[in-house]
C-alpha cells in the first residue's frame, strides 16, 4: 500500500486530455493527497447549438440569459464532477471547486491559492516544447504569480517519463541563491523520501553544505542553454520532476521567469516545479 503524502493540492481541470494527465500523474507523485479539483467557467458557458435551443424556448432576453447561466453552471459542475471522480479513482481525497469567472482565469486561480493556501498548485500543459512553445495565458499567469509552488505537467508523457513519476529523483537547478534554497526547501517538503540531485550549470555557485553536480553550460550561458542542460540531465537520471526557484514577486522574478525557469518549462518534457521566493519569512 502506498503511504499517503498528506499534502493539499489545487488542480486546474477543464476536461481536456492535458488536465486529465495532470490528475493521473499528480496522483503518482503525491499519493493520498487532498485535492481541490478546480474548474473556472466564464458565462455564457454553452455551445452555439445549446444557445440556439435556449433562444427558441424563451420569449424574452432576460429569460434567455437566465437559461444560459443555468445551463452553463450545470455543465461546469458536471466537468468538475468528472475530474473529481477521476481523482478519487486515482487515490486522492478530492472535492470539486467550481468558480465563476469573467476572464482573467489565471489571476482568479492565483487568488484561490492565496485564499486556500495549498502546498501545491498543479496544472497540465498541452505539450510544451521547442522554440515555438508558449504557455497558455492561464498557466503563464499562475506560474508567475502563485504564492504556492506550481507544478506544470506536460502532455503527453512518454512511457519512460510516466514510469519515472513513481520513484524517480528530483533534479533541482542550483546556484546557491535564495531562490534555489527556496526550491530545495519546497522539494524536501513535497518529496521527503525522494532522492534530490542539485545540479549547477555553468558558472552557478557551489554549496558549502550540499553535494552539487556541476555541468558545463554548453552553448554559452544563455537561459536556453542552462535549461537544455537541466532537461538533459533529468532525462538521463529518469527524474520524476525538475525544480527551479525564483526570487519572489517582483521585477527580478519577472526577469528570471522570462529566462531559466520559463525556458525549463518549455524544454524539460517532464514535470517542472516552479517555486516562488520567500514570502514574509516563509520558505
């Protein structure tokens, strides 16, 4: 029997294959977790065919609007219910969380993280990779501004990548900065029994109190080069997760996320954990 991790997770779920993969993979990484299966919906949440049917069945605009709202909420609850069923089948203690949105879902998701204070925010991606890869607006906003660590799970996962979730190590990008130490602290809290490998790339600093694997930066010291080295090392080690830190919610963090952390999200092809800097003294 797998020992529960006891962590609390907010999971973004919209019924897509990517969000389904996020639940399946997340349950392998964090067995027995408590999860909010979160679905944000923006009225009118109804297909064109549904709106035509509702319009033919109503005599006034106000009735039509009310009907669209009613059907939209029902569909949103249904989607969240499906995700919750999947999560429970995977071994999580899951409950649905449906929130109405008027755009800006990424910001609203971040506000939920502020309110619920989970140990982790978990999102699926739609196959990030290559120079043309771009995070969706929701994921992009959450990764940049979430107060909690954010784990982005790529889709699809290859067999080897999926199998590594069960017992693979966690590779941590290391430069001995406060951001890197925050990432290490988060990894130790979220994955207490996993092997942790600190990887310093190029001119990144060593650590006086930790064993560090030093690797050359390859083609220069650009963020892309560093990310490719981290991704390659994670692949060779069959890592379950690649973790990177940031320096808090500031312009400096924006610059960092625009470089190494974001480049790692695009190139790792494995779950990537982005850890915010300290907030009010919290790790």
